[in-house]
């Protein structure tokens, strides 16, 4: 599919502009005729088009609309020449095209990138850069263009495009030391924002890109990415850029600035590897929780060690790839659920409706802990209603304990599960009930430490309350629902989220 798209794109570009540069047979503008009548300029035009087509054949960097905008911008550059047949002026316009193409190829790794981009920043001509348009600086400046192309990579031209508006200019922060700029493109159903900060004292550059979409053609989304020459996103860059305003700095977006998972990732190494890249992505999402101190150091290390052990175990299986794929799916669900529990991510408002899609055959043989921790529908939903205690609740069910299997009741409407953890100092029980018809989830946990005279009862649910039907189902299973437990389950005071 990618090959067909690429072939169609290059064919369209060639037809629209001619295989060997502009089509002189249809030349209509004064500048087109001047170029076609000048052998040197015609040769430059052919050379540029040839190199551009080679670049686009190697990697997809534009869509049709992007390339059309660039061509109009290049034609506008030619039209600025006072005399349409001014060879020196037209040649200079082509030199600017070749400069852009050079950095475009650098962004796509078709030409060597700067090995240490920050090393070039001290040579930035500050006076010449101040008050200049961000797009011109990012695509033409001898310092900022190669630095950002090397830093941002294949997304470079797209990010730079957000800085084309006349008001998108680089300014000096009063007091010195920083150069900052903001660009934005607003449409009816989408918004793009670009922020750039140059720390002149430490010779570092940081760039932030925000994009959202609220229309109906695609699934609505919001995305934030950043890149910097520094080791990590500088806190002072946030302090300097935030007063510029914009959606990127709304609380729900600003908290992700600087997180490992939002950092712009380099181009894939060689051919893409779905499983390897998936594990790397999952690792970055887990790193976010550590960076925000949402998980403790023991939890962080313990789970990383467990995941490493999983990878070793897969290596012993006959189908290591199938094992790794299964482990990746489970890890992705687990990490997403923990992020939801900690308030870093959110579920769609209608997420519980997916409970109706639960397959009895897929639940057969599943353990209670697996249901709450890695089942793609139940785990994130449980995390959303339990909140920050979700991880400890999943640990209330010791895996592979006799009797902790998930059970689907006759008729398939109800799914029940129970798990427990018993030690010298702590007893825990957890019960789960799922109504696949009305799409509701109920969970209750009993916890009692040795020094406590009575157990602590907590419950969580997607429903408004705890119906008698669920308590009856548990009682029919022969579960130990003593009077103290029954009296507390369903009370507002024992609910996780009141």
C-alpha cells in the first residue's frame, strides 16, 4: 500500500510539473517564460526538480497539498524579482530552493545530519535573526535550519510550516539570554502550534509542536511532541514560553511537556520492527509515570525486572515472536491502565459499552489478576473507577491460586471473579462482577491487617450504586460474605469515588 501511494504521488508531482522541470510548452507567467528562454536557468530548474523527485521517491515527506503550497511559495519568490528577466535575482531564488532541499534531505537522513547540533548554536547571528519569520529561519538560516532539521527529523518541514504566518517571529526576551517565537495555524476543526526557545547562555535549542483535531472526518485527537538539544526538556524553557499562550499550555497538555513519551522519536533504524518498536514505546509511557513521581521506585524497578524476565521466558518458547507479541499486548494494556489510574490518561466517556463485546471463550481460563490487570476492556475500566489504588487492588489476587478463575454464568450475561492474598500479617479478598448486557462493572475489596480488629471494605463501580443482584450472585457462589461485609458494601462511605 505504501508503495502504491508513493508511486501515485511521484507520478502526480511529475505530471503537474514536468519530468524535467517546468513544462515550457505551457509556460504562461513572465518568470516562467524568462526561465524557459535562459539555458542556465532552465538547467537549474531541471536540476532542482530532479533532486526533489529523487528525495520524494526515497521517503514520503509531503502530501499533495504540502507540495502545492511549497511550489506556490517558490513561484512567489521568483515573482518578487523586480525584473522578470533579472538572471541574478532568479538565480538567487533558485539558490534558496536548493538550500531548502539540502536541509529537507538532511531531515530525512538522506544527507548526513549534524552529529552535535548544539555545537552550531553559538554562531547564530542574533541581530539578523530577531524579528525574522520562523519559517524562514527554520528553513533558510545557516544555523537554525540545519540544527532543527537534524533535531526534528522527518517532521521538520511540517513543523516549520506552522511558522509561516506573518506574526510568527523570533523575539528577544527582555533581560537577555533567550530568543523565543510562536507560530500557529487555526482551522475550523484543527489547530497547530509551534514554539521555539533558544537559550543563548547555554547554547541550547528547544522546539515544541502541538496539533489537535475535533472534526468528524477522523477520530478526534490531540498530540504534543518536543525536541531539544539539551538532555531533557528545560524547565526554564517552559517558564519562558508559557506566557506566549496557546492550547499547548493548557493544564491537560502542559503536564506532558518534557515527558519521555512525548519526545520526538528518531526515524526507525532500518526496517521497522513492530514488536521492538512497541516495547520501546511502552517503555517510554512507563517512564512518564516515574518522571512524574506517580509510581514508587520499588514499583518501577520491580515491574521492569518482571518484564525483562518475561522476555527471557519468551526466548525459551518454540514461537518466541508470538510470545513476545502477546507480552507486548499485555504490557501495553497494563501501562495504559496505570496511566488512567494515575490520571495521566483518560478513557472515552462510553468505554464501558465495550463490556458487551466480551467473549466468553476469551475469558475462559483467565485468572482474576489477569482480568483486572491486562484484559483490554476490563483492566482500563477498572483502573478508571478505582483510581490510584488500582495497582494494589490487582495484587489482591495472587495468580494461579486454586479457585481464582474467571467464571461466565449460564446465559453469558454475568461474569464473576474472585481472588485473594493471605499472609501472616495481611488478608485481602477481591470480588469482581460484570454485567455484559447493561455494561456495568462492580469491584469490592476487603483488607485486614493482623493488628486490625475489623476488615476495611472498599468498592468501586461504573454504576451509580451497588445492586442487590450482584450481592446475591456472590452469595450463590458460596463466597464468604459475612454480615459485616454485606452491611458495608454499597455504602457511600466505603466507595472509592464518592
